[in-house]
């Protein structure tokens, strides 16, 4: 290895580590502080880096928080996929799938994404960044849910049942924002699992 390459690689590693700390700190700030208080300076402080270092990676707050939500979502979806792959072809019970999805939508990441979505609803420039992100995230979550349920979307009505499932867990995530809604959520998930089992019984892949 050339000396210049040896120097370059540690620098690149440090740069990647700094970027990751910023992304994780941004999710944490959005979730706990909200949009208005999540500034580049606040995120940089929580990440333990200088504001200049933060702005080297992300020029604006909008760029930082959008990247943070995308990064967090990719990490979470990858973890879920790895869990499914570890099952080696065995299918999770429907209630376990719903519980796993509900955990995604009651997490700090969902709270952070919600702050971003609300801010984007009244900011045209931010909305232009968030709408494509939401579309990508929505497609990825849908594909993962289809896979986890073993659903056959070629059957009429099955795609709508999958989408209703995602709409349900997102709504349950909203219901959990202000108060602990876990007891009611558990009852609803059990009932919806029974409904899904009946609806998909003869239409699983």
C-alpha cells in the first residue's frame, strides 16, 4: 500500500464515522427536541463534532435531517430483513409480523420522521426533498411487509390488505405520541392478525 493511500483511508474512515454520528444525532434531536430546535449546531454538539465539521458534510439543516431519516430507515429495514433471512424460510406468525411493524412505527425514528413530515407540509423546498424520500420508504416498507406475511399480491384485494396493515401501524404510532397506548395497541394488533389470517389464508406465496 502506498503511503498516501494509507493516510487517505484512515481519513475516509474518520469522515464516515463523523457522518454517521451526525445522522444518528439528528434522529435523536428530531425525536426529542422537535423540528424547530433541531439546528445544525445542536446536532453537531450532540454528535460531539464541530459545527464546521457538520457543515462540511451537510450544508443545511434540511439536508442533514432528510439524510438522517433516510439513513435511520435504511438501518431499521435492514435489521428487519436480516431477522427475516435468519428464519431460513420459516414464516413468522402474523401477530409477530404486526408487532415488529408496530415497533418500527412507535420508535424514536418514526417520531423523528413525523417531525420532518410536518415541517415539510408547510415548506415547499423541504417538501421537494421529503416527498421522494417518503415514496422510497413507503415502497421498501410495503415490499418488506409482503415478504414477511408471505402475501400473494397477484390476488385481488391482497395488496390493499397489506397497505391497510401499514396504515394501521402508522396510525397506532401516532396514537402513541402523547400517551402510552401499548395496551390498546396490543388488542388491536391481535384482532387485526386474526383478520389478516382469514383474509390471506388461501392467498399466501
